[in-house]
């Protein structure tokens, strides 16, 4: 509990939490449990909108990876994120959900889901409990920054409103899904205060390729599974990963592409374009494919020959026609090689508004170890506003929850020191 105020008759110290996603809600819960007055503000008409959308196809809450494997998913930010997770890891998140009456289970992929696979019951129960605990919610309050004396400015249906709090937690999300509230509009206000912010970029996103009209119109939405991606890491070591993806009207997306998106995005930024190599027929031997395709096909069409001898039809056959000219299509060895190492030439990532999440944000170097802004004492930040990224699979959500709790504990410690 925080230290008592010098005058015990004074009202409890107040904290403004701006943003009603998992990070903001977890911060509010932690602060209220410490006896602080908590007001939570959200730009939309209700909280947790992106959380609900994330759970639409099955709420992937966290992952069952061992801790060291889990933190490795945060790449160059693993050390900083590990500090948040040591206090609130995947097991703690599952226990927290159980306290809300939501049981979880581990799927075959290691991902952890609520037993009903839904986000809405968990969110409803959480918000109800926060209200009962005394957290005050203020929706349709869009944060505009600070006024000259440090007051928090909000645009509301009744006009602009200014208020003061003893401390603030910013948890407004990154730049993906702006229609749900994460629009990155906070960047300008923070940069005006001298806070270092890395440019927001799409993460866990699809990529444009520029298909022909024929392939785009006939095969958009067609899955490719299983496939195996091949690449070399920063040390030049060959790597591979099996997964699945989907052809889109403009290019390619899906869980395998999302997992590799930071590397692909950065390669495009560096080189102007990059090539994703996929084995479209994992488990099939290239030499055997070449021998089968070299058999005389007589009066059969090439499409029928591909289907009979290689089991290649539909979208896989269409992809061959997309990248191979007439001469190459007459060469069985070339066809086999292309099927085993198909080159997807990526032009650009899809816009950040379409991405599952975003990279960039407040540089962690601009924060102290308690997630307080070095340039704005008493203001803390959490969640996707911060400059880290992770693949889908529960890693994103878990770090958002954990960072919200970590920032709130930082607020509590800071207020204790400040009042003393």
C-alpha cells in the first residue's frame, strides 16, 4: 500500500489511466488495489475494443512456452520485456483469468485459450469487477496532450476538458486498427515534450506482391498449407519454419508471414524489396518431382500433368504460371525447383491500419526501469505504445498485461517517494 498522505483527511492520491486496452485496464486494477483513486479514460464509447476483435476467431490469451523460450519471442527487446514478465508471466495471467471465473486450456500448438474461446465474457467480467472496486470510467474522452501547467487535455462530446492527476499512465496502443482507437495520435504530443519516439510501423502484417489480375481475382483467399519458409539469419545461418499462409488480392499474409514480418519489413526498408522463399510441397523430394514431371505427358495438358504427377493444382499451379515463362514451364527440373523454393517477391508491407500490431513507439531508452518517461516525471507508459514487438500466439497480449502492471507498480513507488 502507498504511504499515507501527510494529511490523512486529504482525498486519496489520484491516477489518470489513458487507454482502455489490456495494458490500461491492468494498470487501473493494480493501482486501485493499492488504494489509489483511479480514473480511466478512453477515446471510444467502450473499452477493450481491439481486445474483442483479437478474440473474434478464438481468444489466444497467452502461450505455454517455458519462460526463457517465451522471452526470446521479443527479439532485441527480450531483456526489457523479461523484466515485466518476471512479475506477471503466462502462468500468472492464467491464474488471473481463473480469478475472473475464466478457465483456460493449452491447445495443440502450445497456445493458451479461454475454455469458451471468447474474449467478451472475460472483458465483461473484468470491467464489472473494476467498477465494483471503484475504478471510474470515462469514455469518449480523447487525449489531446498537456496544457501549459501540465493539465491533461481531453476532447469530449461536451467540449474540451482539462484535469490534473498526481500521476498518469498512458496506454493508448500503437498504430494498428485505428478505427478501434489505436491511431498513434499521441506521438506528436510526446515528441513536443522531448520524448524519443521510434516511427510506428506495421507488424504481424501481410505484404504486397502485385499479382496478375487473373491470380488476384481467382485465388485471393486461397490457403497455402503446409509450407516451409527458408531464410538466413543475421549471422548467415540457414533457418526454416513450417506454417501456413494465405494468398490475398494484393500479395500474401497469414501466421507464417506474420512471424517473419519484422525481418521482411526491415529488409524491404533496407533494400527496396525482398524475396520470401517458400517450399510449397514440404515432404516431397525435388529430384523425385523432377523425374515424375519429366514423364511424357502425351495429349494431357500441363495442368493435368502437374496434377497427376506432382499433385499440384489450384493455387499452387496458378503460382507456377505466375512466375515461370513458357520455356521454364517446359523444363521439369525448373518446375520442381520452383515448387520447392518458390520466390515470393515482396514489394511493401500492407498499411499499418491493417496490421495486427505495430512496431515502434516510445523508445524504451526514453523510460526508466519503472516505465516512467524520463522527460515527464510522473507520467508512465505501457502496452503497444512502447517500442517492442512480438509475434502472434499470445506473446503480444501477455506483454501488454505485464507492462500495464509493471507501470502501475512504478506509479505506486514513485508516489510513495514523491509524498515522502
